[in-house]
């Protein structure tokens, strides 16, 4: 019997509402709702392991998989097996025949011909933000995905609202257009184009007063949130509405051309290119110029192209573009179009017909697809013949710039063309950036089809030669070399239109001139980028600058085109660190603080390193928030065993007035203990004791002070602190373990055993596993039997503090070594050492290495033993400052 497919209706644009057969979905956990939303919005099957890690990130794999099975069972019962499909590896959701508001909205929004009524209906589906009011606080990964998906849908909604407002305005329905534009502004109150749209719509609707109010709202919002004035085009529109002059279009001045400088340092490379072209009549050739961004690949090729054209050759030029690698045959289509525009036509009409597959303007393409047998080969042959046929008899060159952004299909066609150059006087010349990713080596393999010409940076003499030609003296040229680091792109900038300015005003003046040419919006975005750092990503930049996605994208394109920044691995770099510094210095103090605050907020939303967030908050002048962030950064560094970094962050938090100063001093003391800086640890614990208002802290701190003195071999002083800790309320079982160890170190074996058994009884009575593990360790150390050490290790396995387990491993290893079981001892010591290195305890690492050296020596592994001994001595010597070596107990540590 066929199962009836239950009807399903999902509305996630707002608070989640899911109905099955007309009734609300009945699930008992938020994780079930989260899983359903994730499967629906992603729209494809997912591995069970991924879903388990997404929804239960803090659980171990077995527990997370078990929780996923229970949740799937709940959903399957509510939705029906025909909807929720799963096997041993994957899970998916079948939405066939179901209603899903996100799908419906996207269907209409993607239709470029959708009318105003359809658009308005699709937009009405948005009852709020995606999954509004819903979250999984125990899953940062899910919340990140939810936020990113919500932002993407918000951008899609904003785009649809823009289209709706424009369409309504064209129909003269200005009030409705204004309403749509106001909805758009609610999504992003800083979106200046929408402010302009509203000013224009109000004016066209005859509501001049509202238009002027809208401009003032724009001014106020931009000043409060971004610390900037409106763009000139916004002000011009306001003036026009207010009776001023008609707004004039804003023009962007073209970037200065680097090619104005003489070509130096490339003579050998240029000769190689021209010699290759001269010999190309024997069969053509492929040469790929390779090098980092800005090293002068395009400039060198331009010189070669000029020489070829002067010799009567024909040159076709195309280039790849970032982001278009997924556009199949995009670069090849540009090359064919350039060939036809230059008057090159193949001898047969069939060639034009095949070219119509790439260029629809040429007419209908031939029937069939390129997947048919032999079709692709015939197509590549036709295109190659079309291109090659037009170069006879004069010859020439095909120049492809930015090969690293060429789509793979075009690259395949160019490789085919390179193999068909026989008998043609044609130089196939390409250039690729070697600092762009090429994980599959497809671009490197293409270059290997011909000759590879590698370009390096200019030498000092070359840069000075250029500077002398521009009127600078030799010291000035040397300064240009230092500032540019020999990169031709920046040499050209620094020796631009006014070399004397660079000489008298310094290279800063040259960079200032470059920055002054940038458009107003791009300049605002660049300011935010400069404060983020030399490397930044578009999402953080958008959040920091307060500009919309479209504005940031346009600004990045302009800045890239001007050579101020460069795109790399989904992020952006300033083309030169000095350029970033100058851009940062141009930001005023008030705006600087505002931008740092926004950068910190943007980084926080994306869960970036708290130390980076803290730095921006401090620069923003928000000391309380910066103190909290530095404390979080210290805790994060501590989890990475980065003691010095953690101490630095904690000290910064204290300096900025963190309220929990005693807690931070205590944490600093703990870190100093791990790194063996015992004087600093004692000072930090003393500071913690002097500033605490925690009633339990005095006993805990006295106990820690005793531990520091014990590590230094000061048994009497350590015991006095332990006794004081007991009087101040420290845990009796834990302190009893330490006092037992002190008695053993002083040779008082019977006293030590009595204290150890007493501590064990107290720990067992209290159900305190940590204290019980320590007591068993002490009793094993005192020779009461190996079973105590094994029990200590067993208890320590479940404890969050690795120090107790490390001690048990070490002492159990020494017990095995004492009876000649060296292999087991070695195994235990290596395990202890690995955990101790992760913990970052330098003193205990030294002791473990010393013990391991002894075991290895007894096993006959002399070289390994000597290596460990050297490491142990180095570690012992690194403990503390110059006064620590006065404490012989530091060097005698072997068991604890």
C-alpha cells in the first residue's frame, strides 16, 4: 500500500511556523526545529556527522550522534518517512509539493520580468527576519549559519524592494513606491542610495517638504553612525530639490598609468619575447609571464605588443576577470569577439556558425550539444582556425592577461590553440599571478605547455636609474627603492606625475595624491579598511564602514582598479603597508574611534579573536568593553597554552579597569607558575590577596603560595602556607595531600602516610574525586602499593584538570622503572610529557624529560637519552629569573 504524503507548509521568514496536514508541527525540542530549518534552507542532503557537529558541538561524537538519531526519530514521526529521508550516512528533506515561503519568495525575486503585484506579494511573505526569535545558544556554528543566511535573505529582500520601488515609480504610483523605499531603509538605515531614492520620490510626488526632511534624516543618521557627511550626489540632489543647481554627474578620474615610466630592468626579458616572436614563423610559440601582483607583467607585455605592432603584426588582447572563473568559455568568447571586431574571419561560414555557440549575435548555433561524440573537438578546431586564419601573412600576437582568472573551459581551448601554432607566425602570450591560488595546478600546467618567463622585483640600481630620470638624486632614488620594496607598481606611483614632489615632500606625498583621487564613498570604505589592518574581508568591512553591500562592492572595485588594494583568497590586502599607514593617518580622531567601535562589533558578530576585538575597543576609547575583551582574550590564549600572551591580555584588562582585578591577578599567578617564573607568581598572588573581596579566596591563595614555595624546594615555608590555608578554610583533603608530600620530602615517612590516609578518607567521604586522585597518588608515591597509583590514574581520567593525571602518570612510570619494566615506564612518560606540554608546565616538563632520559639510558637508547637530557637541562635553566637558580629544589624535582 502506498503511503500518503502529508501536506507540509513551512514559513520561516519571521518566527518559524510549520504545519503538517494543516496542524502545527509537534516537536519537543528546539534542535528538531533547527534541523528542519537547516535542511529546508540548504536544500540538499547532509552527512549525519556534519549535522551532529552543527547542532551538538560540545558533545562527544557518540552522544551527538545519539542525540541526532532521537531528533530524526521525532521529526520522522511528525513529518512522515516520505518527507524526512535518511540512510546510514546522510539526511535530506523532500519538499516536493510542499509550501515553503523562502522558496516562493526567491522564485519571484529571481524573475527579472515579475510585475509589481507579484513582487509585492513575494515581499509580503517577510513577516520579519529569518527564524526571528529563534536561536540555539549552545551552538555557535548554527547561530553563525543562521545569521549568514538571514543576512543573505535580507540582501535579497532589499534588492527586491529596490526593484519594486523603481517599478512603482515608473507607473506613477509614488505613494506606494515611497512605502517600498521606506521598508528598504528599515533594513539598513545607512543605505544612502535609498535616502536619495526617497528624496527623489518625495519630490516627484510633490512632497518637497518631506524630501528636505529626508535629507536631514540622512545627514543625521550618517553623522551619528559613521561620522561622515552625505556623498556629493546626495547633496546635489538635495540642492536641486531645494531650488539649487541641477545635480551634475560624478566622474571618477582615471588612475595614473604606471606605463609612463621608462622600462628598466627588463631588457633581457623583452629581448626573449621579441626573439620568440621573430622565430614564431617556424611554428609559433606560447610564453607565459609569471610573477607576483604588481611586478610588471602587463607592462612588459605592453612593450612587446607595441614592438610587434610597429613591425606590422596584429595583436588581439583579452583578460580574465576575478569572479568569472565559473563563466564557461568566457575568456574564449572575448577573444573570438575581439578577433571578429578586428576583421579576422575564417575562410568557411562553418567557423562563424561554431563561433555562434559563444556569441549569440552571430546567429543560430549549429544543432546538437558539445557533449556529443566528437562535437567538442570539432568546436575547438573551428575556433582555433578562426583565430589563426586572420593572422596570415603578417603574423602577430594573442595576449591574455590575468590567466589566473581564466575559466577552465577557456584554458582548455587556449591549450588546444597552443598545440595548433605550427606554420603560423603567432606569439601566444599570457600572464599569470603566482601569488593567486592554483590548488589543482591547472594554470601552472598550461604554462608548462610553452616557455615560462619569471619576473622578479626591480633591483636597487634599476630603481635609482628611474629616479634619476625623474630628477631625483641618488639618495632620493634609494629612498624610493626602500619605500617601494622594488615592486614596479609602487615605483611607478612614487615616481608619478611629479617626481620632485616625491623628492621634497617624501613618498607620503605620492601616496596622498593617489588617495586624493579616490571617490568619496570609496574613500570612506578605505578608511575603515585601513583601521581593520592590511588584510580584511568584505563582510567585516561592510559591518565596519556601515555602507551597504552594493556600496562596499563598488568601492572595492574602484580601489582595486586604482591599484590601492588587491583581492586574494576571498579577502583583500592593501597593495603596500605604507599605503595603509597613510590612509589610517588621514582618519580624524572622532571618526577613528567610531570606526574602531564598529570594527569591534563586526568582528564580535563573526566570533573573531577576542584579542583583536579588544584592540579595536581600546582604540575606540571604550575601556570597560576593552577590559572585558582582553580578559576573554587572556582566557582564550590560556586554552592554547600561550602563557605570555595570556598574561599580557590579563594585564591589559587590569590596566583598563576590569572589575575582577583579583581574579585576573590570580590567573596571572597561575600562568607564571606554569612558566616557572616563581617570583612573579608570588607577586601576582600577593596582589590578588590584597584586592579580593571573595571570602574563599584567602585560603585558596595561601594554598597556591605554598605550592610555589614547594616547587622551589622551600619545604618549611611551604608547610606554613599550607597550615595557614587550612585555618582560612581551604579544602582539608586537598591541603592534606600537599602536607603529606611535604612530610615525605622532609623524610617523615610515617607522618606522611598518616596524612595521606587521612586525606583519602576525607576525600572519599566528601565524594571529591580530584582530592581522592591526589591522595591515591601520594600514597602510591609513599610506597603503599602500585594499586594506589593506578587508582589515581583511573580517577584523574575523568577530571578536567590534567595536572593530577600528569603526576599519576609520572609516578606510575617511576614505579614500573624501579622494577625494570622500562618499556611500560617509557610509554607512560611519553604520555605524561605530551599532556604536560599541552598544559605548558615548564618545570614539570623538565622533570619528566629528566626521568625519561634515565629510562632511555637504562634501555640502551643512549642518543635518545642524551637528547632528552639536554632538553631537560635547558628547561630547568629557563625556569624563573636570575634568582631562581639559588633554589636547588628546582633541579631536584622528580616526583610530585
